[in-house]
């Protein structure tokens, strides 16, 4: 869909590529999670989902595959709350962004850390109150292809670790805006 911007020039309207923000729906893939359970609401009034990690080693996450267009910019937005000793990371596909772009968001220090950079990427964290935060990653695609994008727990130093079976993150409103 095209819309006029403030100067009257037509541009493509932002749209959300995520098919469902219900993380228990079949639209999402799970990695190293014991459970994904609807658990309360985020400050935005939307359902929150508790992702509890298993005791295996690897990435503890929900993910989905999206198709990206070279040269286009994408905005990944998620509301999150830490559970146990975990914080939150977003990891994006290397085939699309020139590297496996990863940003980690630490609510204790209010920092967004670029773990692996891509092309024209930036990350931000904002407090939403009640121990909830919003994580945002902006990035430009370098090629037209598909790839898996991950919303995942992080143990504070690594996105791939051995889970304790009880920690994880609360997620709400994951969006991929094109």
C-alpha cells in the first residue's frame, strides 16, 4: 500500500510482517523451550507470553521465517520482561543482512549492545514501566531472500547457553515492520 508522506510524495506504508503475535500459535517455531504460556498482559494491554527455557544447550527462542527485499529497511519491535537471570536478544539472518545481526538488550543497565553488526543497523531499549521494556532494532537488507529471525533469551553474556529449566523471558507484541 502506498500513502502520501508529509511532503505529498507517495511512499510505501509500514506494515507488520508478523502473521500472529500469539506466540503459542502454529505460526511460530520453538527452539530449546520447555513451554510458551500466555501469562498476563504487557503495559500496552496486549497478551504476554512466558518463554521458559529447557535444560539443553543452544538458543532458547521463538522464531519465524520472513522474506526480505534488498535495500529496504526493517524495524523489529518487541516488548519484553526478564524472568530469572535472563535478558533479551534479537538475532536476524546473515543471508539477508550481510551478517547474523544480533542485538542484546539489558534492562539493568538500559543498554542495547550490538553483538554482531549488519548493514546500517541500530538498536534501542526503552522502559515501559512495571519491569517491561521495548527493544527496537533497525536494519537494512543487503539481498532479497528469506531467513529466520529469532526472539530469544540471553544469559547476560551469550545467546547460546545451557538452560536452567526455569528462567526465560516474557514477550509481547513482536513485530517486523517493513
